[in-house]
C-alpha cells in the first residue's frame, strides 16, 4: 500500500515538473516572438475584464475566484505553490487556474530566479 | 490575531449603524481593543454620532485612506478616554460632505480594485500592528462596491435583518450570492422584531431562533425587539452608554458574548 502511494507521489512530482517546464517553454517562446504578446500578455489590464475589482471577482467561476482572492490578499505576489497551499488544491491544478486568470488579463506573472510570481494586473 | 467584522444588511434602515456603534463600545468596555470604521460612503452616519467636539478637527477620513491619500493611522481617532473604555476604542469616520460622497460613488473599476487591495492589507495593520481584537466595519446596505469590498476583506459578517419579508429575501439572496461566493463566515442578527416575537425573561426563546436558523442556515446571534424609545433617542450619543440597563443594551451585551464565541479574538 505504502509502495503504491509512493509511486503515485513520484508520478505526481513528474507531472508537476513537466508542467513547470511547459510554463518555462511558453515564457521563452513568448520572449522570442513578442508580436504574439497581446496587451494581456504584457500584463496590462484590457479595457474590459481586466481590473480585478470585487464585482469582477463575483462574476468569476468559484474555482477561479478562490485563486484570485489569494493573489489579491498576497502583498507582493504569490507563487502557484503558495496559492495551492492556501486553497488546498494540487499545485498543478492551481497553476492551471492561475494561468487562466493571466490569459483573462486579471493577473500577470513575473519570474524571479526559478520562481514565478502571480500579481494582480494593474 | 483579532477579527474583522463587517456589519451588513440587504436594505437600509435595519439598524446597522446603531448596532455597529453600540456593539463596538460594548466590546471596548469589556476590555477588547476595538476599531470602528465607517465604510458607508453613500450615507455616512458615524460622523453624526462622534462629531461632538472631534468633528471640527477631523482632517482625514476613511475616504482618504481608501483613495490612497493617507495611512489608516491618520484616520483613526482615539476615543478611549472620552468613553472611558477598558480596551482601546478607535473610530474612523467617513466624510459626509456631498463632494466626498460624489467622489466615492463615481470612481472607476481600477480605483475600486485599489480600494479592495487597501482594505485587504488594512486587516494586517489593524489586527497585527495596532493590536486590535476587533475591527468593526459599518457598511452600506445591499450589493455595491463599498459593501462588497468590506465583506470580502472581513473575517465574519453580521447580517442585520428585520422580520420583513423583503429584508429576509434580500438576506437569503446575499448569503448565497455574496458570502458563500467569497467563502465568508456570516451570522444573522434580527433587529426591530415585533415585541411578541421576542421571548420575555425566563421564557424559552428557541422557537424564533430556531425558525430563523432554519430559514437562513446560519447561526443567529440574537433577536432584538423594536423599541420606540430608541427611535426617539438622541443619535449623537451612544444609546448603550446612556441606557446601560435598557433591554436593547442587555440584548447587545449577550450578542457581544455570542460574537466572541462564533468569532473569538485571541
């Protein structure tokens, strides 16, 4: 039983690392092809749907609102690990939700060394 | 760490401000450090209650803090000595001038986002740095930016309702669409209940309480009857201090005790 759980844990770690590599790859591709960066990719809030005010938070689906609130509360940004710890969800799942919020223009992300920090888009 | 408590309702006139002010003073008299903030920018009322002498000297309002014009320390007025409370008692007033109200209701979404960020950060300042046991936010009724910002940044919301069906329906809607959406703890306080709805001393009060809890699926902090002498009282003074033995004051003391149970400070 313990051995099986260990195997599941290893598999989850591998998946998590692969997702990290995909995110890094995505960042590198965007650096080389700046024309693919829309205003949302640059971290600028689009005219509609960008600003993460309370009414926008209320309009988000529950799973995204939960992630967005944690980032709003974090002074100085939060990593997917930190958000996952607060929401009690798997890191890979949380990373997906946070990137969805980035795509929607509500959050931006910045790399500091090996860590990626999510911030509220301004 | 202390708790941020927002006092909210679905409609105006339920007694939010009266309850916020009296509850805050009762908690401070009990030895808790309490900050009371007026976040009802459309209809500011705390300046009327606390304006005696201090009003002319108010330089900074809660409006200024939310707009980023000053830190919260400049807004809070220390009234510990004035009201002779055991714990510290600080008050932050909202600006009642027409210009200030107009400014607050015409801000854009970016500014509202900043206001939310400031309120979320305020919790740490009030509870950790200023060592408050309770920060009580008096909010505007219904779902609008200032009240939703207050609810989203608080730990627990006291939802004040009357037995009026319109109030109760509004509360039920807010419970599911607002408090649940933000995962916030909320408790019900029934105010202005018909005297016959309130049990007499020694009488079992489970009946209406249970009925309310079954209706709202939330703990009910208390049921306060409607008292004509409160409506006639001078609103520039604090009713609980002027009338310590009044049933309203006694009911609020019980409510303060229950609030500590549902949302205990350290």
